[in-house]
C-alpha cells in the first residue's frame, strides 16, 4: 500500500485528454489539449513555444486552430518568449481579448 504524505504532489491525469475533456475543448479528432480554454466565451489562449517554429509544428497548429474555429472558438496565440519578457503586456492583451470576446457574444 502506498502512503501519501502532505509533502507529496497530487497525482496528475496521465492523459491530456482528461484535462481537455474537463475543460470542454473539442478539436478535429475529438478532445485536444489547449493551454487555456474558457468554454463560456469559446476563447482559447495558446502559448506557442519553440515547437511552433518548425514547419511540422506550424502545420499541426494550423490544423488544430481551423478545427477549433469551425467549432466556434476564437484562438489567441501568444509567443512564449513574450510571456517571459513582457508578462504585464501579455496580461493586458489577454484582458483586451476577453473584453472584446464578451462584447462579441453579449456576455457580462
């Protein structure tokens, strides 16, 4: 029997599909993994890392984004470098996107 101590981290889901299913994000081939998804606003924030700089990475991102747009989601892409270098500016940009999306959908 395995003991769990307060200092041990909680076990995480083994599959990204579990997290995606919980957030309600649906992609081209079923559930897909997103960095952040607000189901109510149908808004997805994607933080793009170095894998998005390859041709294959760009193609995967394009296919996923097209599928999400067909489902009615707005996909906002943010460069990971910007998050590290200018976090305040990135946060302001996200807030602007959320406000704009709320206006578009008549929410709030």
